[in-house]
């Protein structure tokens, strides 16, 4: 492929796929910047719903693409501010590689939590977050207790 197209910073030689012939983080980022984000800014959505199947993830046998967990995290980071009051919902679905889905979901949950914690630090009108460590899959771990208090969440990718 051309220099800079389909080439990512992470080593891809261990999974047996020639990642120079697939689309990856830099390709998705380019389309995000040139097409999706400008259209989304014009639309100015109240809420963004994401069907997060991670079919383009590195290692997905049907997607054939090479988007890393960090790539998904970067795309989400750019998308969150576009929704009014930054309301974004990710719904986990699809995908055909449990490790790729898990690592990509963890990266996105980490981005959501980091964004939430950043907003709390700036506004300071919420009570301080309580530290809680979850060992369950991110989809099973809650962000609020029965009283609605916010908790930080520590998530780890599947290895």
C-alpha cells in the first residue's frame, strides 16, 4: 500500500495478517476528520447512539480491517463533544473475535470514564467520585450504585 495508508504504530506482525493492505487507525481517523465529524457538527445531535460491534477491529475474521483498541478510543474521544451535553451511548453487539471485542470495549469504556472524570474536575458541582475496582467484563460493571452516586471504574483488557 501507499506510505501512511493502513499503517499503524502497533506491531501487527504476530497475527499473520498483512496489515499494509487493510484499512486501520490512520484511515479511519482520516475519514472521521474529513467526512463524519463535519457532517455531525452540522447536524448537532442531541444524543449519539453507537452500535459498537467492533467488526473493523484487528483480529476480527470477517471485518478484515486493522483498527486497534487505541484507534477506537481516539475516534470516540473526537465524537463525544459533538453531542449536546455530550450524551453518548455505546451498545455492544456483533463482532466475531472475543479478544478484539473485549479490548476495544475496554478502551472505549476507559475513554467514557476519563471524559466523565475530566468533566467532574472542571465543573466541581458533583460530590467526589468513590474509587471502586471491578473485575467483571465492562458491560457487566455499573457506573452508579443504588443511590446514583458515581464510581470510578478500573478496567483491564483481556490477555
